[in-house]
């Protein structure tokens, strides 16, 4: 038994699947039905190091399932589904960083456009082209 935990936009769904009945075609059909997907989409899974790995074939699904840690309560395959942007509406990936300085306190915020950001990352700060520090950044991705 494998537990699939699937993120799509702001929705997270969790369900069980029997290992032997799961193949790439079945997975795609389940995702289309669960989230009413109409266009192209990407599937990625979270590996044991927390990286998002593309999942686009039967072989990659087999590898993802073999890579899962096994426990008495079953295994969890964490998936993230994202829509593929159509070529008619291109988006240039960008991250805008904003700084609000108040006395000795600087608050940083950012907006991401056309790019997935990890839930935790580091921002490197430079002043006049020289390294000024590294700050851990977290968001609710």
C-alpha cells in the first residue's frame, strides 16, 4: 500500500493506492479526475533529500516508488502537480525582492512570478557588489 499525498494549487489530497495497481497511466488518470485537469501538467515528487524530481514516465514512477522509505504504516509518495503554461502566454521567471528599512531593522519580502520556490531557501545579500550576508527565507509555498 502506498499513500499518495498530492499538492495542486492550494489543494492537497491524500489517498491510498495498492502498489501493484499503480502505473504511470493510472496515476495520470487519477490526477486528471481528482483535480479536473484539462491541459498539460507536470508531476514532480519529493525525494528522500527533499528535492522535487520530475515524474514523466513509467520508469521514473517505478524509481520513485522504489526510493520510498518503507514503514509498518506504509509509504508516502509526495507529489506536486503544476499546470504547464501555454506558449501563447509566456511568463518570464522572476523573483522580486523588497526591503523595508526602519531604523536598525530591515524586513525583506519577495514575490515569485513563473517560478516555483522551495519552502525554505537562502537569500544572498550584497552591498555595492560585495557579500553582505546570507538570510534564511521561508514561505508558505
